[in-house]
């Protein structure tokens, strides 16, 4: 009996099959890339929130050491606020001097790692500005967080009163710090909203990044949450003493 053998096919791929496989892989990458990018950004935001949580702990430590007070930026007469890093008050109704909270926390030993002040999403952390004051922040590699202008000196300067944790109305709704490249915040958290129509040139938003359209916010009671940048002027409470 005669047996016929059919030649077996080579085990390799043809050019067309390889092209099909490559095409499928490219389509899958295109589909997954936005999800992967969003996942990476959420991871960066988690680090940012952890940073602000550390700042909240340092704020509470400051209050424990200095009669329940918040850190503040502009020195006023010593009988109004007992500043641990008091600098010469310029007097004559002119504000000036002082140092930002990050610098105070570092000098006091509450936060010794400068990386805590940098959001991983911030493209230019070294561009941090301590606005309108005599002393530029001595913060290695910069910072990514700005603080409430009312808390820093508005209450002490305008009302000649001490801002303490106990005096803050509904501290869980009062935003003490957020992402931002300029400190302080300009009397409103609308400074984090690039789409805010209330801005009049040359004023601009004091942030050049965002977490998928959101920001990380540290509230007066120490908790950190995510809030949308758009509408921040109206949705994030600015003043520590009153509702808005």
C-alpha cells in the first residue's frame, strides 16, 4: 500500500500575519494609553495628597507649640501675634517681612524633607514665589503649595487678632492650603482655576498644572480632599471666620 505525505507548513509567521499582530498590539496600546496615563496621574495625586497631609500635621504641631495659632506670614506688632521667627516690622501701615509656612516648618523641625513640599505633577516647582514680601522662601528645589492669605496675615493685619484653630468656623470646610506656585493665594481659591472668568489681565491663575482638572486641598481640620479646579472660587471656602 502506497502512502502519500503532504509537506508540512513551516512554523514561522508570514509577513501578513506579523502585520496583523503588530496592528492589533498598536490598537490595544492606543486604547490602553489614556487609562495608563490617568492611572499614573492618580498615583501622582496620591503622593500630592500625602504631602499636604504632612503639612496638616505640621500645622497642628505648630499650633501645639504656639498657643493654638496658625502659621502666618507678615509680622505685625508683637503684642498682636507672637511670631516664632519674628522679623523687623516695617511699620507705618506697610506690610512686609515674614516667611512662608514651609520655611517655618523646616526651621522648627516639623518637616525636614524638602520633597514633601513638591507635587509630582508640578512641572516647575522651583518657580515658587513668596509674593510681595522681603524674604524669598529658602526652600530647596521650590514648593508646590500655597496657603490662605486670610490665614497667613489677613486676620492679624486687618483685624489685629490671632488666628487660632479654635476660632476657625467649621474648619472641615475651610481650605488652608492647595496646589499652587504663588503664596499666598490672593484672597480667593479662584486662583487655582485657569478658566475663572473673574480674572482680569494681567492677573492669572496661580497654578500651572492640575490633577485631571482637579486640585488637592488641605482643610483646616487636617483632612485632605480632591476638588475641581473649575468653580473653585465659589466651591472652596476662603475665609476662616465666616460662611460665604
